[in-house]
């Protein structure tokens, strides 16, 4: 039986940032290749400033590369107009960031439903799905609470629910445990590691947390703008 084509594919990806007048652009990603299959889990580790977040943002169409291609489900993101790209992100991708970015004036339930307001409700009733997801992550009793009334771990769980509300095929997580204490981080790691089996998503996580990286199927290291298999015991 032939292998499934990649859900996410980065090919010879180059990302540069302008740093100031008269200065050469800073190359952050320098020919990155990465393929993530449907349902696969991948962690990217590396030193601070290596470009891990940039890699994630490029994969999600939030950063435009200077060269190379990003494909999701075989679609080259560079061929899409701004509105088409926004629709693809809303339909195919869920984002979880280190900072939860919940709307402070909205309840947990309202925050979970925000992506569904963009015109892609997905199969079934979005509110019923939000309630079900909140129950799965232990927030059933917090639906009417605003972010200021939640613990850090509860806010991150709410952010995970929001990322899953439209039933994306790809989940991108940027240091999702970085602002949590050890116990809360361990609980969130268990939740994130279970997402592919529970929800059928491919998962790409950039992290400094060894416990989270070890729970995923493949670990890569980003250094000097390139990805390579992570060797246990190497420095980061």
C-alpha cells in the first residue's frame, strides 16, 4: 500500500528578515525541508533564536518565505490570494501559542467559538462541539468564565479547544507549555500528545520542553537555519 502524501510539506524554505537600512537581511531559515504526514506528530527543538517560531509561522502561512514552497494538502500557499489563504488557515489549521491570546471580554465558550464565526462551521453544530471539547479537557464547569478567572493551564486548555473547533487537519503549537508551572505543563503535555489519536490531526510543535518532545513521534532540531534529526544528548 502506498504512503499517504504529506499533509504539510516545506521544500527548500528560506525566510529572511530586514534588520535595518544598509544592513544585509537576516536569514533565519536557510533551505528547510520538512514533510508531515496526516496524523503524524513532530517536535522541533533548538536554541532560542534559532527560528523555531518562524518555522511554525511559515508553515501556517503567517510568514511569507523569500524562497521555497509551503504546501498544505498539496496546495501551494504562494498561489493563494489573501482571502483564500485566510480561508485555508481557518479551515485546515489550528494554532496554539505560548500566550493563549484569549479575548478577555469573552467567556471560555465564546472564545472557543471565535474561529467558527469566520464562515467555516465545519460538520455539525459548532456550539455543541465546543461544549463537548471543553468537557474533554476539563472545562465543562468553566464555560461561562472569562480568562481572568482561569488558571494558566485552564487558559491554555481553552486555547486548545479554540484551535480544534473547526476540526482542522493540522495543529501548530508554539511553546504551548512555556509559561506554565511543571505540574500544569505535564497535564497539558498529556492532552497535546493525545490529540492526534483523539481528533485525527497532524501535530507540529516547537518546544524547549524535553517531556513534550519525547511524547511525539519524531523529534527534529533546528540549528543554523536547517532541520536535522535530533540526536539525544546534543546541546540546545
